[in-house]
C-alpha cells in the first residue's frame, strides 16, 4: 500500500517500512506517531485508489520515532552597497526521523 501524507506543510509518499526525515514533531509521546492527514491511498494488490477531499477520514498512518536532529547548515548574506552594510545569516532546520510501521484503513 502507498499513501501520501501531509505533515509540516509538506507532502510525503510513504510505504510500510520507509524511513524519512520530516519537520520536527513536538508531541509528548514520541514512541508512536499517528499521521491523520492522509491525502491519497493506493492499494497495489487490489489495484484501487482513494483520493481525499482534502483528507481521507478512514485512513491513518502509524510511524515509530527514531531520532531528532538538525540538518545541514545553510549560509546566507545581506549586502547593501555604499552604506557598508553586510550581515551573515545561518540556519539549521530541525527534523524528526520516523519509520512508517503500518498504514491502517478502517471501514
């Protein structure tokens, strides 16, 4: 089964067993994470698909928390000529690494 989930303002195509880095999740219980915002579900065995409007109500994706961390450093700069203005900008995006354990479809 395939599913498209939405988390952190981004959409991810997931299968059971996938490991992905998503925007940092600030939940209290980080052992099991449930994604309720499922946009699309494709069953490859039955050759069927369901499209949400905007989300599917009867589908949930369970994931297991693996780790938290920060991504690569992104450097930026601001510069204005003739006024001696120069500013360096640094950014490291926080992420949560999760493993998709199962895709549940309830009737």
